[in-house]
């Protein structure tokens, strides 16, 4: 199975899983009268919408570059991740609103905990298995949208565990006010995850640089080629991400007496070395200049321009 097919399968599995869990949570929530279980159903609805966004973005990003999108369609995945983060935050705000309203109006009623407990256990198990698979495919394909979907399900696992623990406490203590309190705590955790995903996706959409450790890895590769006397130096190292693709641009300075053939071969070696070190999915653009043009570029200081 190729990676694009596996990405589509993972996104489709997430949709089926979330749909089933939503139905079960809604049934359990209305039977039990629990705001925390119903809030979990709302959270899962945002998961489902996020899964549809992921499936759409995976289908779009898999399309090859064309005249309208010469750099490919990878940004669809970043857009999907951004929207998923926003959905998580909005779901958390709604949950907090409903829970606070119940506390403020003192409308916390007795609830039947058993249906909620059973469904929460089922949701935790299902989401654990699906998210584990999504994380696996996201890591293998370097897909931000699948990673966001997996993180989305991960928050569902933790929030479901929180609700499950609360329902057990209510069952044994009879403190039904815990239902609304737990819903607020769960929502706060969900909101934190939403902000994290949104920030990461927005950085990619605005062509933010790759993480500092990734840039350092690229610099280490280039420093090694300087030590081997294959290049004289480099400058203007830039990087950004578009979906799963890591785009890297730089200027290399070659020794004045090098042949064009050898220059091209060394560029290929550097591109392969960077791709290998970064785990694939890299697109490297190199501008070659003779060492004589490096007026202010020290061989020992590749940062000089």
C-alpha cells in the first residue's frame, strides 16, 4: 500500500470511528442527563468535522503540482490543521458556556451514571486504537492534517477519561455538581490543545521557518561539506513547510576552478544528504555562485552575507 492510499484510509477510518462514538455519546448523554457526557458528544462532533477536513485535505494535497499551483497542494493540509484547531477551541467555549450556565442557574440535576460510564469506556478504547494508527501514518507521511486529527482524538481520550472518572465519583459520592465542574476542566484542556494546533498550522500558512533543531541539522550537513572542501561556504539559508513538504532554499559558494558538472554533482549530494537527515519529503533549491563572489563570506562563518 502506497503512502497516499494509507493516508486516505487513515482519514476515512477516523470519520467512521467518530460518527459511531458521537451517536453513542448522544444516546448516553440524553438517557443519563449528564452535561459532561453531552459535552463530550459535542467535542466528538468537532472531531468528526475535523476528520472530514482531514480527508478533504489529504485528497487535495495528494494532487501533483499544476499551472495554478506550481509548488503543489501541500498547503491544504496546513489549512485543515488551522481549521481543526479553531474547531477545538470553539467546542471548548461552548462546553464551558453550558456548564457555567447550569452552575449559575443552579440547575444541576441528578444523573444516571451507568450509561455514561459504559459509553466513555468504549470511546476511550476506540479512540486509542484509531489515534495510534493516525499517529503512525502521520509520522510516516509527515502529514500535519493527520497529526492534528490524531491530536484531536488524543484530547478526546483524555477528556473521556476525565468524564469517566467524574461519573464514577458521582456514582459513589452522589455529588452531582461534579458533572458540570468536570465539563469545565475538560473544556479547558481541550482549548489548550486547540491553541497549540492552530499556532503550528498558522506558522506553516504564513511561511514560518522550520523548527530550530531542523535548521541546525541542515547547517550541520553544510558544515560537513565545507570541511570536505567540496564547497567554500553558504548563505541565505531559508526554510518553510507546505503540508508534508519541507522547502529549503540556500546559496552555495563553490571554489573558483570547479567544473559545472562537478558543481551539479555536489548539489545533488547535498540535496540527498539533507533529505536523508530530515527523513524525506524535502525540496531543496540551490543557487550556486563562485567563491570569488563571496566578498564578505568567511569560509569559517557560513552566516556571513
